[in-house]
C-alpha cells in the first residue's frame, strides 16, 4: 500500500514536471523577451498615465449597455431556469427526466461565457443581442440547478399534506413548495445577476456589446490613456457591484 | 349502516425495514363512529393512518375507504382525496404562509385545478375557511404567519385545515401529543365534535389511554404492527392497556452481546 502510494506520488510529480517543461519548450517564449517583459509592462503602464478623461461619454454608453445586457440576460436566464429548474428537481419529475436535465445543465455550465458569446456573434452579428443570448444561456446552467436545489430543499411534510387534500402537482408547487423556496430563489437570482454583470463587462472584447468593446478598441489603436480610463471605470463598477451585494446580503440575512 | 373503513388482512413493510410495520390487520369501522387507535410509539399507528390516506404503497391485503377500494400501488384519484382529511402529527403546515392561506390549502382539492392555481377561492371557500378558523378558536390569527405561532396554535391551524376540506373521514395522527392535558382534551373534543356534527367518521391515533377513553366510542389497541384488542370504550380494561405498553422483550443474547 505504502509502496503504491510512493509510486503514485512519484508518477504525479513526474507528470507535473513534464507538463511544465513541455509548456516552456513549446510556448515560444525566448528568454530575452521574458527578461524584457518587466520593463515593457512598466512602459505600457506608464503610457496609460495620465488616464484620458475625455472618454466619459463612451464609458457612460458602454456601462449602460453592459447593464442592459446583464439585466436582459438575467431575465432570459430566469425565464429559462423556471421550466428547467422544475425538470431538474427530484421532487417534481421522475428520475430519468431530472437526471438527463441535470447532465444537460452541467454541460451548459462547462462552456465558458466568452466562447458562447463568440459563437453568438457569429450567429446573430455584432452588438448587445449576442451578449444577451450568451448570458441567458450560460447563466441558465447555474440558475436552473439552483432553482432545482431550492425545490428539493423544502420540507416535504406540507407537500404531502396538500397531496392528501387533493391538490395536483402544480398546485402543490405553488402553495407548498413556492412559499418555502421563495427566499432562496431571491437570493440565488441576485447572486447570479451579480455574476452576469461582472462577466458581461468583458463581452465587448469579442464584439458582443458593452463596455469591454472600448477597452479592446483603445488597446488595439494604442490609445492606452483612454483604455486606462475605461479600465478604471470597470474597476469602479466591480467594486460598486460588490458593495451592493454586501448590502443586499445583510438585508436578506 | 355503511362502512367508512374496511381493512382485510393488511400487511406492510417500509422500504429498507426488516420487520413489517403492520401484520395481518383486519378491521371495520362504520360511518359516523369515533375510534381511537391506541398504542406505544413505534406500534404502527402513523403507518396505518398514512396507508388509509393513500400515501404508502406496496402493501398486501384489501382496503376500502368510503366504499371505494384503494390501489396498493397507486395514489387515489385527486377527486377522491378531499373526502379523507388528515391531521399530521407534526402539523405539516406551510410555515412561511399565513394561517388563512394554510386553511385555504385544505380547500384546494375542492376547487377546480385552474381556480386553485390562480389563487382565487370562491366566497363559499372563504366562508368555509373562516368558519373552520372560528370553530377552532383562532379566527383572530387568520393573518398571522404560521412560523410566529405556538405549538398549540399550530395544532389548531392543522385541524382547521382538515375541517375546511369538509372530509367525510377524518384521520388524525396524535393530534394532541404536543399539548398539555387541558388543551389536549379541548382539542380532541373539538375534532371529534366537529366530525360528529358533520356526520363524519373519525379515527385518531393516541398514546394516551385516558384521552382515548374520553373521546372515542371504540378503542383499537395496536402493538408491534398487530391489533391487540378492538373493543367498545366501556369494555376497555386496565390489563389490556397495561399489556399494550409492556416493554418489548429483548431477544435473548442480543442485550448481553451489546454490553460486552
Ligand atoms: N419511513 C420509514 N422507513 C422505515 N421504517 C419506518 C418508517 N416509518 C416508520 N418506520 C417503522 O415502522 C414502525 C411503525 O412506525 P410508526 O407507524 O411511525 O409508529 P407509531 O406512529 O405508532 O409511533 C416502527 O418500527 C418504525 O421504526
Ligand atoms: Mg406516529
């Protein structure tokens, strides 16, 4: 047993070492470039200063679009997550149904948002629409799972009581399950909205709308001072989201 | 006289349990009777009542409720269920909902599914719910949330919900086990009185012989899943009751091994 574990440990260390060596050997990173990366980054940051404050209009426009994408994307995710959450819950459907829906949701969660956004830009063109669709799709993977867990987490006795009184499955959902799960659903939905807002900040980089679009445009056209202003704006938004989130959490606790 | 509950040779084991919870139970309860199911904890009272309510499956034997047979493998049709009312041992109320909402939940099976889903009870439904609240002495609590109530108040809400259902058969699982003796008597009087006033049959589980004696016309003793006795209340004798509550004899050897 010990010998096996010793061998296993040795094999694991060997694999990790091999992976690192392979990456170095094939990444095309010359030592000289690596050495000069530090000064170059410093230079780059230097050229970002002072941030150019004349891009306020673009920042406002981009932030508003990001907010719209997050709101409409979240709305889409909620609309999709209600049926998928029901179909993924043990309480509401047979095991064949909830198992396959849960697998599907796990696949959806495994696809990164930025990848979905790129595909959607290809499918429906540039602008906020692909961003909204991508956020709705991506967020459903998590939100439907949360909703299903909220349904399954409620106490069973009141459901049995309504069943005994002759209420059908949807009526039981509405009067025995929903009142119990409502606070959990509110909390999870706000949590997911916060993630959506955070994640949609960068969607513009692949052309799916929002403030990320300006960062990409300014970096590509070497207007680093303007890119800096937009980056600061993103930073401020992330902090604001976090602050609102903390406040909401206090309110719900 | 018609029969409310007819049970022939009923046996049942919970999934995963190695001993049956009920063994070869047969009994017959005519319409309008108030019957107590007396037995120690673990005797099988909850199991028997849940079976009669159509919530447990995979039993053997025959059960007929209010003249219609129960299917051993499927729940009864929704349309039949409101006729059997159940008062749950742990109340089974929706804690975050108001008292009136919980009592109206008892009406859900009496409404059309659409009306139930839309949440628009008729005047009649509301009137029945309010009457049930008043009968249980909790009219003033109608708008309170259940999670702000005491145990005794919850017990009354649970009974009000059952009465609002207008059942022809009331199954009550230890409806007074959480109450002090004075309250317990009051609640059982309420439950059996309401059943009798409506011409309904009542079967309630209890582990308190004196309460069973006061409020039932007939007492069925149950022990280790078997019927130990089934007598009119006047014929209940102390020996039979004492026998019912005698400790289950340990299987020889097991106790010794546990100590060593
Ligand atoms: N869900 C269950 N799974 C397995 N065994 C159970 C379950 N519910 C009850 N039992 C067993 O069935 C027997 C009867 O229990 P119950 O009907 O609850 O008795 P009572 O209501 O008289 O106290 C007990 O031995 C109990 O342990
Ligand atoms: Mg019990």
